[in-house]
DNA sequence: TTGAAAGCGATACCAA
DNA sequence: TTGGTATCGCTTTCAA
């Protein structure tokens, strides 16, 4: 039998209203003695107020929804950790969902969030367009923070982005400054905005030094190990020449390393490589991967911070937070 | 303005009860026309029933709580994915929490789950003892499924375990059959039950072949990369002889490989190594790590399956599911 | 400082 | 096939 506020009220010989004041820490409206007495009874009885009953009247559930594409994708665990840590600190629970880049699934999750009356949602969308979600959430007064991906003119209440263009730029720039002229670019799926941004950064760095952009060594992967491996094997088989590789994520970079190794090409002596993400694995492979660090944990924290401000009606100083990349030089570069 | 069941009732010229019947798909009690009419109005108005109001009366929230130690720990993402996939299929949302092996944090999360009236909880506990949680959850009628870790005599409604003893046994047995007599055992924290189980498996394999157990080469790590690295360096510095290593997780095994490499000891030619977990990384390092596969995704799925059966009052055929290990032989063994 | 009562948005029982 | 109404556990006026 669950024990309710009415039970506590009866046991303490007061009204429900008084008990309510106590469990909500209302400073006034209840004498010291009654408060202490009620507190004691609550403790002894192990009473815990029901958030669902409370939620029905306050319209707050102290829970937030987070949609990512796939927690098994190495970039996300830290991001999720960042969100969870911050949310927990402020008393919020986190609903976690994996969209698998499937817009239908994503919509389903947004609907579930609405039905469950989450206080806010954080979305690392698989769609390049969040206006649809924004509008439906808006109509229910649920704030939306988008992470990581987006397009100009998109709609949301706040965002945390990573400066992808700059990230690619500093990597390519490093390579260019080392004297490389033939730098393979292994892109993510071209349909993604971030892929375009990173390509921009790559091109910027080359153009700055008047290096011709060779379309033949700009190839498309899918962020998986195998695509990095295969693209490099293909280039090698076609006899394309190159002395450096910039891959749009670490997994593809590692695939590239393996491809090179299988052809007895030495890294970094013959080919230098830089990846993107700074995933855990990159420290454990050999040679250790140089990469562009994406502060995933920080992104999670900042996202949660933005969202909770929005939920609690506080002003957010800047709607769009842009996180800076950092180049982590290890052993695949000289 | 949120639209409620009362609004729909008014618009359809029926009572709330009728609308309720429709949104809950009650087969009888409403004529075809009224049903269709109500459905149409619901669609047009974009009405979505509030789970919190519903939860107040039904005592079901269609959400479950999951506590793991740390999502950033490479074993968990797949586990979580398994839970989420299965839960989602049955309409449940998942609260994710990271306990960091901190019993106080764990209790805090359990309390939050109770306040939020989750329908059930899945726990991969940091404590070797779940009775405390079990009792408090029991009193609120919330089923508990424990994963991965436990001790005999512990209390829970169902469990999914991995046969750790057998896992360690098949690894050690493989090594023993290859002729090794000096096999280093890198344990996890000794305070953990799984560490003891794995040590048991290791000892069983050696004893079966009458190989003496040398306490000097049984060392304790903390599941982190560095501990694997350091323990091996220490053994090397002490001049201990060994020809194989069995590490209680992949990260420590990889640390061991790196330690060996730093001393120019060849793997697997001079020392063979087997890890535990079959984490993603193990395929990307060189040489690729041989390891004992823990079916993390399957564990998540089975856990969710057990829990949902419990929640929905279905009989569970066996309270304790034991998942079998599989030896994944790659390049650190011959 | 305290209490009585209305109301949040659904479900569910009992009548009609 | 329908509707009226009590109810779930809490918050929140308003009055005492």
C-alpha cells in the first residue's frame, strides 16, 4: 500500500496543505514545531511524494528527453554522460532514445516525450531540419535544444555546436604546413551538413596556400571503420598518389591506417593521418591517432545547461554556443 | 493551451468516458461512427493524452529505470542499446543513470525512480548486494531485474548473468592447452564478485592440468588501461617469468600489450594474451585482441524482456538467465 | 500559522 | 452504446 500525503496529514493531525508546504520547503506558513513533527513522520514512514500527481498540477515532471542517433556510436557516450551529470545535479532525470538516423523513429520519440510531459528535450538530430519538431514542441511549450548538427534558418530554442569548419581547417592546415600537397579527404555522408562544413574547412586550408583541390582524392565514407579502409584501398588500387589523409572521424581514420599497413605503407613516415572526434580508441591503437578533439562531454553539459535555463525561465546569454576544436597531435603525424 | 480529453469530448458531443474508450482502443462500448468521428477530431486537433494524468489513475507510467556504473565505460553502450531497443518496442521509455560505483548515488537514483513511479528498474549494481534496493522497491511494488553482477542469496525479481567463471575458464583452458604454464592473471578489483568468479575459472583450468598456481603472477587491476600496463611493467621489472596473460577486461589487456611492446616483447610470439569483454576497440588495435565475448547487447535485451514480463504480470520461465561466454580468437593468440 | 476545497487530466465503475 | 461521477495524489488559492 503506497503511503500518501493524506496519510501523513492524518498521522500528524494537520491538513494536506500543511504537509505539502513542508515537503516543498516553503519557508513560511508553518510553525517550526509542526514542520519538525511532519518531517519526522515523513522520515519514519518512508513517505515519498509522487511526482506524477505533482506533475499533474504543476505541469513539471523534472525529466528531460535526449535523442541521439546511437549510443553505441563512440562519440555519444561522453555526450550523454555530460547531459546526465548536469541534469542529475539539478534534479532532472533523463530519458535516453536512439533514433538510428531514422526520422520516423525520431518523431515517435518526440511524441512519447510529449505524452510523458518532459520538461524539455535535447536533440542531436538525424534530420538536417528540426523545424518540424520545434513547432510541435513549441505548441506544447516544451523547449528544444539542438546539438551538434543543424542548418541555418533552422528553428530551436538554443543550440550547442561544434565549429566543424574550423576543426577541419586546423587539421588540414597542420598538414599543409608540413608540406603536404596531396591530402586525401575522407568525408562523412555528403547529405550531412557537418560533412559540408568540414569539407569547407579542408578547402580553406588548401586554398590559403594555393594548393589545387583534387576531387579524385576527396572520397565519401559513412563514418564506419570499413569505409575508411575501403576508400584507401580503392585509391591505392587506382594508383592515386597522396602523402597525407584527413578523415572525418576516427573510425574511418583507423580504417585508413589499417589499409595502409596492409600495403606496407608506413604511418606516419610515408603518410600522415589526422582523424576527427578524439574517441577513446584513438589512444589505444598503434600508432596512436592524431585527431581533432570534439569536446563531447562539454557539449552535453552545455546542452543540459541551456535546456535547464530555458525550462526554469532564466535568460540564456547566448542562444548559440559554439565549441572550439582542439588539435590533438599524437603518433600518426610527425 | 494544451488540449485535453474534455475538449475532445465537447467537440465530438460525447462524454469523456467515450473518448477514453476510443483512445484506449477498447473494442466494445462505442459505435463505429462515434469512434471514427472521435478519431478524426483527435487527429485534426493533434490531441495527445497525458501519460501523467493517466499514470495517476492506472499506476503505470510506461517508463523504466536503468542504472549502470558509467555509460562511458565501453561495455555499457551496447547493453543500454539492448535495453532501449526492447523497451521501445513495447512502448516503454528509458531513464538512464550513471552510478559511478557510488552507493549513495545509486540510492539517490532508486529514490528518483520511485518518485517518478517507474514501472520497473534494471540495475547493474555497483554494490555486491541489492537487497536494500530490492526491499524498498518491493514495498512500492516495483519489480527489479539485476544484471551482470550479484552474489548468492541476493534478492531480486529476476536476473541476467554472464557465466564469468566459465568465461575465464575457457580462456585459461585455451592457454593451458597451448602449453603455457606461467599465465599471468590480471584481476579486476578484488572486492567485486565477478573478479572472484573469474579467478575461480582461471584456477579451475590450471588445476585440471595440475599446473601450480603462482600467486606472484596473479595481480589486481581496476579495469582501466593504465592498471594493465603498470602491472605488467612491474612484473617485468621484478623479473617474473610468464608466457601468457589473461586479463579480466580488454582495456587492461590492451594496456598489457602496450607494456610488452614497450619492452620489445612480441605478441603473440613470445607472450599470448586473452582479454575479456570483446569491446569494439579490440578489433582496431594491433595485433587484434583475442578475448572472451560478453554478449552485452543480448544481456540488455534479456534484462528488458524479463522486466517487462514482470511488469505486465506474465510468468517468467526462469528467474535467472545465464548467458554463455564465447571465445573470440584473433591475433594475440596463435 | 493552518485548513477546506477546487482542480489537474485522465480512468473506471455503475447507471441509463 | 453511452454518460455521470468518483477517484488518483498532489498543489494552490482563499478563508479562517
